[in-house]
């Protein structure tokens, strides 16, 4: 057993439910590795676990993503050894900690040329961008796409990547500061959804053709306008709930608006398709990072003890780019 500091929640609720405690970390079980964290990613899914939107057994750790050094390997682990640089973005929850035991199968090797902060900031967001842009809907040169919350952590990565793929990228943001950031990261057009009619602007930009795909991580507040941005047979990729979950949808609306498609994908299903899928997705991500086409924008850094403040800032949409905890 090793004593470490970690964030724990004993009940669901607001950021104040997260407490920094000293806990005992056991040796890795068969198939696991112990990762000593160097940087920890902060994501919206963490707020869903904390609030109870995505239930986890309580009491619980929190956090899905970190990068660091392998300290120990469990029985049967052959692809990692102590000293390896690794990153992970999967369960069990508990990444908000100085060290964490995770499944070797859910971890990837981090190459030279990608820093710990980049890896921690990129894993969940970057792998999300990877499966959304390259698998859920395979973006090709010459297409025009819309990405809501383009100045967010996933948005900044995805817009850079989509631009690299040759797409015309339309992003939405809520302020001029965020619009400038989105433009600097691949957006050809930026719509301020607090002041402009998004669908009307998309119609103007596309000359009435509308879009083959809309990527929407905002959820409830943007769902209907996202549908209105699609061309007939277009796909709405709803991958997040930043404004609350989409509920009570009349499927007939999809027919009325052009025989539209809607999907609600998760990274974990894509990463589990084959035994090597996760590392292949990570290799694709790290390759575009090393090429310089995609840069990880770590804009906020918090001490581990400041996790509650980090969540407050994230939920208040005060953050831009990625945020990390430094243990």
C-alpha cells in the first residue's frame, strides 16, 4: 500500500462535494498498471460523474484522464514496464490523484515530442476528435462542417484537425474573445450564437446548400438549431451535454427536416472495437500533434487541491482550450 493524495466524492452535487484526502493505493491487479500522474485532464464528463448525471458508485474517486510514468505493472502485463511514459482516458474513475491504477488495455504509450501536459490535455479530447472526424463521420477535403463551442477543449483540437483534412470549418462561440481563438485554430467562419441565428448564417455561408454534418457537444440549447443547419440526409453528431441533456425528442422532426440522422456516440465504444483500436486512435492523434497541424492549447492549470475551482470555471464557461490539474 502507498499513501497518496486524491480527490474523492461521497455524494453527488456541486463542485463543493469534491474533497482532497489521503488514501491508500494498493498494488496493481492483474492486467493493470500504476501510473504516477504528471498532469491530469479536466473534462465535462467529470462534472457529469460529480453531479450524478452519469452515476458512479459512491464514495468514489473522480477523473478519467492523465499522463505520467508507469511505476508498477500487474501480473500479465507485457506491453508496459516501469519508467514508460503513458497516458489514459478511461475508467475506473480516479484520475484526480497523485497516482492511479488503470487497465493496461486502456492506456497508450506517449511518444517523444508530446509533453505530459499535451498528452493529458489531448487524450480524451483528442481521441474524441479522432473518432468523430475520422470514424463517426469521415470528414473529407472540400466538405463544410459546423462545430459548436469551437473554442472549447475538443473544439480547438477538432477545428485544427478538420482544417488539416481540407474542410471548410464553421464554428460557434459565445464571445469575440472565443471567436478570435476559434479563428486562430482553423475556423473559416465563426458565428456568435448569443447574437446571431446560427442556421440563418449557415444558410448564408453555404449559399443555401446547408451541411452534411454538425458536431454538437452543447446539447439541449443547440439541438434544434443544429438540425436546421443540416442538408437533407445530413448527420447530427450529438456528443455532449454542456447545456443539459437532450430529452423528449419527437423523431418525426427528423423526417420533416430532411430525413436526417442523429447519433450519440462515445469514445469508449469506438476504442473497444478491436484490441488495438485505442493505440491506433492515439497514434493517429499523436501523429497530427507531432506534425504541428494540431496543437494542444493548455490555457488553465490548477493544483490538485483546486479541483472544485476548476469545475466551477468549466461549468461557468470561463475556460478556453484545455485545463489540467498538476499533482
